[in-house]
């Protein structure tokens, strides 16, 4: 689950008072009026990019301009640290404070590496783990960055596959879960897939303290073209993942699966109608705040599908054109963002009619959104 | 013979179509757009490509049965024609071409580590029997099966050996023959599937809730328009970009596709011509509102200008690209194609009411 908590009481008392004193009135007002804020990268106008912290009704609280297109944002709730990553094959990352208390710090992937747009903090917020491509050798890596030293890169280990995309931290605080999409790319050839006939996506479990690969799962030869990209961890500790199928439209394979610790991954059984609606593409996977509902979005199919985390049943579907970002709301449904600058509230209980909450046609929300409690 | 009643019916249907064309959602326009693509370009071009591979296969056979310089040059010409044919269809990456890794079996590219050449050379060196029949070749790496592998087997440094006959030539001929047969079989399969009335074309032409691939004419039209942007992206990202390297003075012409047989520019030119002819076949003008009426001819003009500059370039790129003037020309072509790609992907898509969302277009 990526809904995380900044300790409100701590912040409002004792140590927090000093932090609050440094806040601009806008941020302070937003904190007082809302118990949840959201983070997302977006495109602004024709060619501008930024990452923003915003209120549930879509008002910017903090805005950090980015030098290029961003992708996901990862958050360390207790400290308010966040990092927005460049979209692959970008090489920049922007570390910032979610309440704007410190100036943002920019850092880069090393030579002959690029980011994939995702990362995760250690539980104490001291280390940041980022998925990276060693593109000369076509191997995936996890880069380790020291947040207390200007995000200096201090270590790396193999990701357990090619093309690592999203990385999450398991509830044990020690195991990294990595979706290795399987697709080899090299900046010399843009985003061209270099290994389609031999690609092999994996879900790797890695001990973040030793770099040891504890387990490396795949979906079998028949699902070889289903690139595992995005994940979430539900309230029961299971990993839910979404795939992007690299074959043609005349095949509509299952794209959503679940990995219970100690088991092999299993694919869900969505009916044909839902599969067509995904158009072979899952953009984001997210758990509700109570941990019981999973949202899977497909901007290419224009639908968000909700699943019961325990039973694996489909609970409902919303049609959202170009909807991709999904983040948990306190009401256990989801905020959905789309490429037309809309924010919508959707969930299994909305009867297929998500409510538009805000619209700003001068921006395009990018693939991912994160929600957190203040 | 149509009866008068039937004629009235046809006329009525035609009239209804005309009315429909004015509908705001552009459904009939989208349907016609897809039809234009299929009948005006996709079907004839895949058939032409298959024919070019038949010719290549025959000329390989003819040369190998009686090796001489004229036969060799005929074979070389047929190879260039087949590569050009491939460049004209490679951007149609939906339906039959992308089934069963046909695209990669026809041409495995990009091949950063020269896997295709190295594996083909190794097979020749070690006289690997398993490349001598189509059936066993199909079980090998895709990089050994197609147009990429033919280059080291028949061209490159193989000319002298092939002309002198002997065991090496015999083996090369056997391998080339198997590749030729394989290419014919793959390309015939693609052309036939596109021509079939109930194949992928039917999915594009009859969208709906029960259609596995397309729910609406708009979705089908979007797939078709995507061919344009894909085509320009392939030419830029895979054929031009790598040789432009890190900037003027630092070109990397050794990374050019089919450099060793002198066909790099053949590919680039045919790729741009293919996109240009595809755009023409789509016949977008009647579908554009007045404010966008300029688009079709403007994009054609840009592509013509890229082709004109391409016509001034010469092989071998390893020599010619050392000159700043030649490098600048290629860089200019790259910029022009980038502009056309942006216009086709954004403005033209808007004008045709088939714009694709920010996240859907270029997701990750």
C-alpha cells in the first residue's frame, strides 16, 4: 500500500512546531484543511513538466518544475521526503519536501545508466532504491542512494532481470519487490524493444541489505510477452501486479495477477469484455486505504477495474478516457487522474459513474499518482 | 445485372453515406480512412513485398546453379529491392506482421551486438547443417533466419568465395536458399492474411463490442494513423539516429543497417517513401475541416524535401559521413522527419478526430 502517514500529532506538537513555522501560509492552510494530499508528475502547456503536491480537490500546494517528463513519485511519509523520477530513458531525479520546506535537490543516474521512473525509500528514509538500466550490458540494476548525503549513489545490485520498472518495499521492511518488465532497450535506439523474441519478465524478491535475490518468479513461457510493470501491496501482504502485453490485439491475455509470499504468482480470471477494455495494457496498480480493494487502470482501453483483494473477484469498472494515475482516498475509493487534466473520484461503489472533482485543461496528469495522510 | 430497384438502393445507400460523412464524430470518415489504408496501401504493398522475395529467392537459385558475375549482380539487385520492399511495410506493425515474431524473423533489428551477423558467420564457418532447411532454420535464433543473415552469407566479403565455387560456396548457397524460402513463406503468409476477407482487415473494418481488437471506427482509424508515426520513428530511432551518434564530428556510420552490402540509404529512402505513399493513400484531404485543409499537402511537401536531400547522399556512409556537409544533410533529414512525426501524431490526429490521450499514446 502506498497510502502512507506523516504523523500529524508529532508534526502539530513538539518537533513539528518548528517545521510548521517554516511553512508558507498556502501549505499550512492546505495541511489544516485536509487530511490527505496527493503527488503526481504532469505535463504543463505544450512542453513544461512538473511534479506537484495537491489537495483532494486539485489545488496545488507545492510545485517543483522538472527538466523533462517525469514518471512516478515515491514518498517517505515520516520525513516528508519525496523523489520524482524522470521517465525512462531519463537520467534525472528531483528530491523535494512534500510541504515545500526545503529547496528541491536534483541528482542523476550514473554514466551508462538511466532511470526507469520508479523507486522506493528504506523504512527509515535514509536510503533510496531506484530501478536502473545498465544499457551497455542490457541488465537491470537497483541503485542505492544516500538521502542524507545529497542522494549520493553508494551501492547497487542486480534487479533479477532485464528492464526493471516499479520497485516496492514488502511489509517486512527488508524485501524489495521488483517488476522486471523483461524488455531490453538502449538509448541509441530510443524506446525500441531490442529483445522481443527472447524477453522474459520476472518478479524478483531481493534482500535490500545484502542484494541477495531471494526469489525470481516468472509467469511461464505462455505469458512471456506480458511485461510485468506495476505493482501494489494489499492489506494482506500480497503483491498485485499489472502487465503490458507486447503481442498483437488479436490476443487478449490476462494482465492482472497476485503473488502471495511463498507461492508462485497467479493470474486473475477477468472475462473477455474486461480484457478488451484493458486493450492489453495496465498503466497503474494501487491499493485502497483499507487494503481491501485494488484498482488497475488502462489509459489505452479507457477503463479502471476494481478487484477484491482477498477473493480476486472483480467489483466494478469505471470508464475513464486516458485515465492512468490512481491513488487511495480516505473513503476507501480512489482518486483517478487523466491526460486531459481531470481528477475523478471512482470506486466499486460508484455504479460505473466516477465523479469529476477538478478539471484543469492546461495540464496532462502523467502515469502515476500517490496519496498520503497529513 | 443490377435491377433499377437495386440501382436506386445503391444510390440511396451512397446518398446516406454522403450524409453520414458530415456527422460530427467522423465515424464514416474513420471507416473510409481505414479502407483507404487497407486497399490503397497495406494489401498491395505486402503483396509487392512478397513478390520481391520470390524474385530474390529465384535469383539466389539461379546464381547458385551457375555462378557468374551477372547472376551475382542480379541477386544483389534483388536483395536491395527486397530490403526496400521491407522498408515500405515494416511500419505496419499491427495484425499479420506482428504475429508469431514474423517481423523479427524477416529482419532482426536493431541488433546492437551484431548477433545476426556473428551467428550466420559461425554457421557458415562450422558448416552447421541445421540452417540448410526451412524447417530446421525456423528453430534457430530469429536473427539467423532473415534479411539480416543473408548479408554476411551472400554479400559483405562472400563475393569471391561464391564466384569461385567450392565447398564454402555450396554451403552458403544452401543456407541462402533456406533463408530465401523462409522469407517467401513468411511474406506470402502476411500478404494472404491481409487479403483474406475475414482476417485482420475485417477486424479493422467492422469494429464493435464483439470485435476482439477494435470497439469503434475511431480506434481502428487510430491504429491506421499510428502507422505514419511508427514509420517515421523507425526511420529516425533505428536507421538514422544511431549513425548520427553524439553530434557533428562524431558520427557512427558503422552502426548503419545493411552497411556492409551498401544498402543503408536504400532502406532509409524506401522507408520515407513508404510513409509518404501511405499518407497519400489515406486520402486525408476530404476529411479535413477548412482550418486543417493545409495539412495533407504540407506533410507531403516536408517528406519530399527530406527525400530530395536523401537523394544527394552517397554510400558508403563510413566515408561520406566524415564530411560535415553530408552529416548536416542527414541531421537535417532527421529534423524534418521529427517535425512530420509530431504533426502527424498531434495536429493531424486532432484534425481527423482520432487524437490519442497523453497517457495512452506513450505510456510506460
